C-alpha cells in the first residue's frame, strides 16, 4: 500500500478540482488539499471533501449481482455475471439485429472508458444505438458553438482569464452551488473593478454576488439576448470592423434582432427596459467582456438557438476570439467535455469526428483495424434511445448513469426500462436504475483507477490511482475487455488505461479534439494540457497496430506501480496545447465566425388554465446529479436531506401552504410531492425543484421531454404545472 499522498482530481463536477488522496487503514482514502492545481488552489466543496465516503464497503457494491428465478438480485461470480450479459446482449442481437441492443454511457466516464465504450458498441455489438447522459447537459451549447465557431470546447479560455475581464454575464448558472470553488474567479473579477451580471429566474447564491441580477421568466432567455442585441444595434455599439473582418452572416442576424425591440422583450421576459439598457452599458463599455452560459438557457427545446443568440451578442460587440473576452459554456459533469469528444455520442467518432463523414470513418476504422463500411451510422439521441427501450431496443448495457432519476418524464422512462428483455448496469452503487437490472457489475471508483478527464476549460487532466480496489471489484475497461472476448472479439480492448489513451491519441489525431500530442507524462509534468494538442515529430506512432488482434490488444495491469508516461514518446518541440482558442481565426473553413439568425419562440408547454405555473429544476450544493453517490454520504444528506418545492409567498398564500407543508406539483406527465420552501428569491409565477432524488419527490417525473431540433436536448428548465395542497 502506498503511504504517500497521490495527487489527483475530484470524482464529481467539471471543475475537476485537484485533491490529494492518502490511503487509510480501512482501505479507503483521506482527501486533502492540493494547492498546486491552479483552478481550485486547494479549495474543495463539501462533495469533493467527502468523496471518499463512497469508497466504504457498506455503501458500495462489492459483488456482481444477478437476478434469480424469484426476481431478486443475488450475489454471483464475475464469470456468471459476464456470461449472462454476453448471452443477453448476444441473444437480442441474434434475434432482432444489432440495433436492438442499446448502450448508454455517462459524462462521468474517463476519456479512456468513453472511447472504449463507443468502440465496443460499434465494433463488438455493431449497434448504432449508443448515446449518453451528457446529452442532457451541454449538448445545446455544443451545437451552437459548432455552428458559430466551427468547434465546441466549453470554455475557449482558461478560468484564470475571468478576473481580468471587464464584465461577465452569467446566464443560467448557479455556480456558487454547483461548483463553489469557482466563485473566487468572479469575486476577483469584482475586486479588479469588473462587473458581474447574473441572469436567473431565481435569486440564487450566485445572483447574490452580482452587480446586476436579471430574473427573466423561465424559457425566455432567447428573447432576452435578442433584446440586448437590438439595443446594441440601436445604441450604435456594434463593432463594425470586427464584424466585417472576422464574421459572416451579420445582416440576417441583425434583421432578426431588430424585430425584438426592448418593450416587446420586456413583455416576454419580465425584465424591464432600464435593466436591459443597463446590461448593455455594463457589457459594452469595458474593453473586454464575456458571456458564460450553463444549463439554464441550454436545457430548453430551443437551447441551441438560445445559446446562438448569446453568441451573436458576443460577435456583434467584437468579444469572441479576443483576449479576456468571448463566449463560454460552463460544462457540468466531471468529464462532460471529454465525454462528448471521443465516441459515446450517437453521431460521433473519437476526436470529435462526425460519424457520417466518410473521411472520419476511414481514419477511425483504420485505427480500429476494421472496414469503414462495418461501422454503423448515427443512432438515436439519449431521450429518444431511452424512449425506444422495450420496443425497438430490447437489451441495454448502461454505464455510469441513473436515468430513472435524471431523465425527463422519468416515470415513463422507468416504465420503458422495466419493459426491456435484458438490462446490464455497471456502477459503483446500487442506483435506482441498477436496481432494475438483470445483472449489475460493481466497478472501480476514481481513487482506484487511473484515467484522464477533460475539464470545463478543455484541459486534459490525469486522475491517478491511489489505492487498490477491494476484491470483487473490476474496472469498466476490464468489463468491456471481458465482454468483447465473450462476444467474439478477443483483442483490441486493453484494460490498461494508458494503453487505451495511446490508441485514443491516434484515433483523435487530425480531428477537432486532437489529443495526439498529449501523453500521461505531459499531464503529470504540466498539470494538464489544453486541447487541441497535435503531435509533432514521432510523438504518435501512426504505424502502431491497434486493430483487434494487434499488439495493443494485450492486457496489462493498472497497478499503483504504473508509471504514467512510461509508454509515451518524448519528442523535442512538443505542441504546447491551446489554452486560448480563436485568437487568430475561428475553426470554420474561412476562419470567420458565423452569426446564426434566431428569433424568439415560446417554450414547448406554456402555462394555461389547467397548469398555470412554470416549473424549473436544478441543483443544490450538497448533492450531485441523480444523487446516486452523494445521497449515500451522511454529511451531505444531513445538509440536503430531500427534495423541496421552492415557491414565492404569494403563490404559497394562494395555495394555503406554510413552510414545510407538503405540496403536490402536477404536470401532464405526473405528480411529485415535496415540502414547501417559501422564499422571495423566486418569481411568483414559477416554482423550483432540485432533481437529485427518486420516489415521491422526483422532479423529473414532471419535466417535459420536448427536444431541441438540433441538439436533441430535452426541456428540463421550463414546463407547465399546477400546485395542489396535500393533506397529511
Ligand atoms: S467544485 Fe466540483 S470538482 Fe470541485 S470539489 Fe466540488 S464537486 Fe469536486
């Protein structure tokens, strides 16, 4: 056992705070501060600080489970469990074809796992039906970024640029709760004389730090951004030279914005004309300014257009691709960035390549040693895939996701999952989704494995193994290796993360998200490397054989003795990585950013007489995503023990509800009940529920799966509900 601290990163959100792990006698680790990582400089939120609690044997899975004849999950050997999965998936494939087998991944998987899962789906199963829960997080921003800039990297600049900017507009981000250590970048912004504008229907903990808080009606951020652009034009604040030199498509976007005059926008959003004018002044007057979006504007059925409208504002004012300025997305999940780059997304191959691009297929097929024509085409997006369970898709392999809690219209999705012929789940705990499985495999956690993640900055990081996993636990890579072998592919699925990363480098080479110049050695020495980072010289051995059956198909251990970088080619004149994108040109064919003309439209489900109130959903500081891990941590549960319905005193009075009274929230999709939390910090026409809990208070029972036409993002952030008092 190692006794010294291992520097690594947090298992939870996309900030990927640095932390040190020291083994403890009970086989888990002690988490302590790590001050050499510049993003958090030792600070950790409660989730990161308590993350070791999920390593304890009494909260985690310690043995494979299989469903017995009586329908109960019982412990089984690894061989029995793996045999059952191979038989279940294989039977479906034989009887109904490869697309009847689905694969669902997660934004928490390391790059190596996400890459291998995508390869497994396409090479071993031959299915097009793979997507992941990151579709529910950042996909609208990704789609808008690609349209405008030709590239999606959440933040095109490091967080350290924020304090030096003149003004930041935060749209729909409550980072004071979701990633608290990041708040310091914004307090430093203010200390340096910059200003912070927060746009959120609720006066959140983040909004309390703002110089100006705008509280638009949920689902109207698109109109708000258009109204601001209208004022920019009307007040003569367009950077004409920048628009001429660095963009295309301005006239159409300009015309669209001119149709959104301030009084009209005030009527739609509830944000007053003076506040709109003040926002434009604060944003335009400094030399530099940024817009950062998060789930608020993105999780809408018009999320891509909404983000596009904010990007248009940045382009018209000459902010994008200039120092200390621009548009960025605050990615949420731990590997939300890398997880969307390397092939677990329905339409994508590694390196952010498109599955329908013949050249991309040929390149990746070459690395994988398969015929490009054997690769399936694009599949369904996450919600559509889940909605097809039990009908078109008969068996599912699911990793690192808990859609029974996190998917929209969750009762329907739970019913779809129950209707499957066969479900296999790999997870660290018995999540609500795992509890429905035919086979559950217990897998290693972040402290027990090595692998890379890519943070919200686009910085590729190395998480390092600090302890040996308990007996009975295997890594996701080992699971995929074993399943591939059982399904007839003996080689090409290494279990050593660094070996997988070396293959990923080759697969990503030349792609938009080019990792080919990044090695484990560099990640250690440089504390992370920003992509794109193409290889120079012989850093990537193009001749290396990663085909199924080639030498990289050999397995190797992932023990604590593994030396990160031991396989990496060391090359003079390495590419330094790219902390800041677009300073010279955008990633479009002509180097110009594209304005995308967008116009306001209503959310998919406006309130009416039957459902007169808006519901918006979100997060609390002490829980993470579906809560599968954090609900098992006593300290976090004490801080955030259950769901609640946040509502304005006027709404509470109409309902006759007092603080703590149970309130039923009813939508066209179902009913959820949770205690009232009465506050002036929310609009009187809106209620808020956090979505971390299953059962009676499950917020996603209510949410609307109306999809964005481009990103296929469901509309988590706004739907129509009614409130009912509950007798107890
Ligand atoms: S902010 Fe995010 S990465 Fe940092 S400690 Fe908290 S959960 Fe972990």
